[in-house]
C-alpha cells in the first residue's frame, strides 16, 4: 500500500511503525474471509482491509477520529484471525492498537459511551471492586430489561445479563505466596493471578497450582502483580495499560531475581497475548524496555509450559471433548497443537468444531459494548460446538468460558481443570 506521510509525521515512532505496517498491505482481501465481523455484517469497512483504509486516511491526514471510523474500529474484536490469514505479514494488531489510542486522544464519545467505558476500566481490572459489583448486580438484575430499553443505561443492562447468579468465595490461590513442589523440584514459575478470572472461576488457578506442584514445579504468586492491562489497552487507554505492565514487570522480575524463574505461567490466553507483547508496548521506555522484553520472553501459556514436562500418557477416559481454541490462543499466540495434544495424552477424545477460526464474540468487553454482534457470533459458535456432540467443552480463556456457557448446557471447562483431574485431582465442579 502506498503511503504519503510527511517527515514530520514519521518523526513520531508510533506513526512510523504504523506507516511500515500499512506499506505491507497489498489489498488482497484474504483477511475478509476469516474476519468474524465481515462474515457477520458483510460490510467492507467491517473487514480488516476496510479498517486499514480508514486508519490510513485518519493517520495520514493527521486528523481527529470521526464517528464513522470509530464505529468500524469499535466493531473490531481484535481476534487477529486476519493476521493468521494474511500472506503479507501485516501486523494488524499493532496497527489497530495505535488507532485506538488515536481515537481515545482525539474523539469525544457520547456521554453514555464514556460512562460505560469508564466504569468498565475502573471496575474489571480490580478483583475486589469486580467482586463487589457482581454482588450488587444480583440486587439490580430484576431491572436489567428496563435498563436495556434506556439508551443511557443499555450497556449496564447488558452487564447485568452477563453477571453470574452466584459469586465464588475468594480463593487462597489468588493470595501472594509460594506453593511448594511435591517431591524433587524440577522447576519454578510465577503464576499470573489476574483480575476477572480469580473472581469468576478461582478453580482454574487452583487446578493449575495442584497440577504443577504435583509434578515438581514450585509456583509463586507474586506480591504486587495485578491485571495484565489488556482490557484498558484495547480501549485505547494506553497510559493505564502501561502502568499495569510496569507494575507486573517489577513484581515478576523481583521474584525472578530472588529465586529464578523458568516461566511466567498464564492461564487466560487473552492475558498471555498482552503479556507477551510487553516488550513491544514498553519498547520506548528507557527504564523498562529491556525488563519488559525479559518478562515477555518468560511468559508462557499453561499448555506451553506443561508440554515441557512430558506428562505421562493416561488410559482412555471415555469422554469426548470439543476443543474451542480461543482467538488469543490460536491467532494471538499461535498455539494450536499443545492443548489438544495434552488432552489426548490425558485420555480424552478431542474433536475440532467447524469454523474453529471464528471468534465466539467474547473478546474482553466486546460482548458488553457490542452485544448484538457478539450474540450472533456466540450462536454460530455454539451451533458448531454442539454439532460435535461432546460430553464437555475445553478451552483456555475465561472470556470464552463465560460467553459460551451462556449459550449451551454442555459443560465448559478450562483445559487445565481437565488435566488436573486426569492426573490425580478431583473431578471438576463443572462436570
């Protein structure tokens, strides 16, 4: 793609990076076939290629974002299916990240949108606040229908619909501390506790700690770590995202420097994609660039790390699983084989649903901010999963778990919960 940025514009390293990304696009349109919003809406501007044109026009002309551009960028799930398909290696992820920051800095959203986004950014990344909000949602749920009919409160009505009917008790797995390896220690890892996941499904990290310590791995939950920053990063709130990244870098490197780390293990693939990008996010920060790159190199999805342990092959369990590969897993981190191999080795039969490359519609806060498109994607995903006639569904991301569970009666569990069960743990509550 030909670009016409001025030397003054290219002096900005963010613009220079985006210009280099834009130049790689050859307009081939391969991305349209795998883009969930284009497949759903059929609008060229709701495809990666269309969004690239909008971003180019906005950045090249140095103008503030307008309503049309914001509408189509907001509809992007950041599922990154386009990057898997693109034959030219267009780095769409970092391009749309830059566009969102530009939108946040130059566009004034309607009050109702600013209110909803501010509440999400102030609540979801903080477990204590999130837990309190979910308890309050139980009281407000009878008013959800009425709120969805009011433009100002529609998003909050959607939030009430998504809130679980019960909130699990806080788990010790989220507390800073060291979980000692059983028998001879063969490894030492830090475990991301996270923000939403320990509130919604603390059993995921509980299963992770049990499984790793059972196989001789010491697990550290670092003091000072918190939300990875993905939620606000995808809203274009870059300063808040970078603050989260720096806090986690400091927390994990303190542990690494004190006792060594083989990996930073992450059980939510959406978080993993962001943490693996810390090196890029903080590349212009002279104090943190090298440290962030070190953290990104240590970051591993739980299935990546488990694959290094050579877990023993188990007898067949007589259970068939549909494996849902989260977008952040298959497109963001390019992890496609390890989770299924681990499940098969643990004795499960694993089936791949049709259209596995398409997003389920969760995508962080997407199912809250774009509920209509999200609902269509969920229905399509659930239909394909149910067609495999599984006994249960396995996946590696909390967002996908909550999204898909709201559309089917088939139990859905995190991959590590099933592996913990197969290697001596208790039967998961979800079964």
